[in-house]
C-alpha cells in the first residue's frame, strides 16, 4: 500500500505558554495587553487554563493520534528576576515535560516564543548590550535542568515576526515603528539563535537544536519596479536573512518551517502589504490561503541543507470544514515536497487548541480542539481533529471521491 508520509514521520500540534497557560503576569506581553491605547484587543487572562490541565491535554492529544507536541517554556516564570531562577517553576516544567514523555509524544520545546520577562524588556529587550549573554544564561539553565526531557529544542520562534511586528509595525511589544530598529533586531535574533545553540549544546548533548522561522510566500502586488524592489527588501529581511544566515558550527541541527499564507507586497500600502486580491480565499486573520506556497517554501528552506519539520501551519476559521480542507491541501503540499526529495520529518499543526492569538485575542479559531472558556474551559475536539488522526495513523491522505 502506497503511503504519502514515511514511517517515523512525526505528527502533532503546537502551543505556546502565554497563549494557553494563563496568568503570565510577569512578561512584556501582559504589560502590552494592559497598556493604554494598546493594539492588543484582549487580555490573555486565564488563557485556556493549560497550566493546570497539561496532563489531561496531553492525554487527549495522544488519543487523537499525535506522536509529537510542540510547546514553549515561559521565561518570565523560570527567571522572574535577573539571574534569579525559580525552583518551583523549573519543577513545574519538569512535571509538564515528564507527563508529555509518558504519553509517548516527542517534545519540541521552544525557549523563546514571543514573550520576554518584564525586567529584560525594561532593560532594552533584544536591543540591550548584554541581551545575548542574558538569553544564553537562561538557555543554559534550562538545558542543564531539563535537557534530558527535551529531544528537540526550538531556540527562537519566528525571529522575523518578533522584529517585524514589534519594531516596524508596532502591533506587538515593544510597539515601536522604526525601519532601522526592525533590521537591527532581526540580526540580533539570528545571533540569539547561535548563542542559544551554543548554550544548549554545552549543557545537554541529548537535545537537537533548531530555529523556527515563519516563511510567507511574498509576491509583488503589481508588476512594477517599486513593488519588485520592496518585495526584494521584505524577502531579504523576512526570509533570506534567516535562511542564508544559518551557517557555521552553531547553525543548529534542524530547521522549523512555519507557513500560513501568500502575501502581496506594495509600497503604496501604509503597512507595506496589500490586501489579498478580490475573490481570493482568506481566513479570519485576513490571510490568503495558498497551499502550494508551503511546498515552495519547503524547497527554499531545504537550501539550508538542514532536516526540516513543519513546526506550525494552520487556519483561523469558525468553519471546521474549511479547516479540514486547509489541512488536507497543505498536507498534500508537504507530501509533494517529500516526493520531490525534500527532507521533511514531521508536521505540527497550529494549533492544538483555540487559544489566545496575541493582538487578535481569542477571536481567531486556529485549534483542532475547541475550548469553552465560559463553561469551565471544557475541551471539544472538532471533526478536523479526527481527520488529522486518521492521516497520522495511516500515513495516507484521503483520496478524492
């Protein structure tokens, strides 16, 4: 029987601490959510109460065919003050990772997923002179304490988006708009990845380490030189800088590829990005659905000659039939990339649960599992979760008709 995905392929979903745990009051995102005039529409509040429900959540995901799961550690819990590490928080994450291992799921652990400790942000965040040293200290501590429970470590989640949203568009912390700072932070975060690789490898030889990058398919809105020039700039800062920059002994062991959409670049737009053309299928986020973009960006990522994992891919929609179609068409793109010789070793859907989506709050629904935050945070797997389970079980995509 022909299969679309090879034996040993990893199947799962992803979360991040701030989006699901609740009560992360000591980081820059909590401050940003409560700042007067903030771009954030909601407070993260109680999240989806995953901080206390992690064991039952992992059991539910395992029952749905997942053999891998990506999560993040909340830096502000682990290091609540500079150089002061919380034994209680460390013990909590040891319990979390132990519970995950006991389900038989392989852990992908992200060290920095958007949030910074309040004290680090106040000192200048990624632009502080000692930012790399401070980040490496945290990474080394985590690797010493938890390394045997972290088979895969993602150093920085979407460094391009941290820079773009926080330092050019201003819709994420620290909420500034500066082309110069945008470029500086992008480069600093690539250096942070290298520093984290060194720190983790120096403390734990059991962990494979990689960067997780978002790779949108960028195209010019119009066939003119202005659009093409801006597209070259945006592609360099968002894609090429972080792929071509992965060189040398500290580049890592794998690359996480995160893909959601096709984007049109337009210098006439105040955001530098045009709205998708009329008639284009879009999500709750206004993102254009284009499955073949995932195949194309996997090819681009493969130029690094690193093993690849899709560490995020998903759709925000209230209509789960749309999610099923999105899931299957994007998995077909992964299968095609595999058939074309690309070394893809796993697929982690974004997201496991409907959760807090940063400045967009709780409105976008990305999850395979719904969460009723008004009824005790009850979990309800959607039909898409069972479609995903079937593909994971068989390694085959359903045939048309």
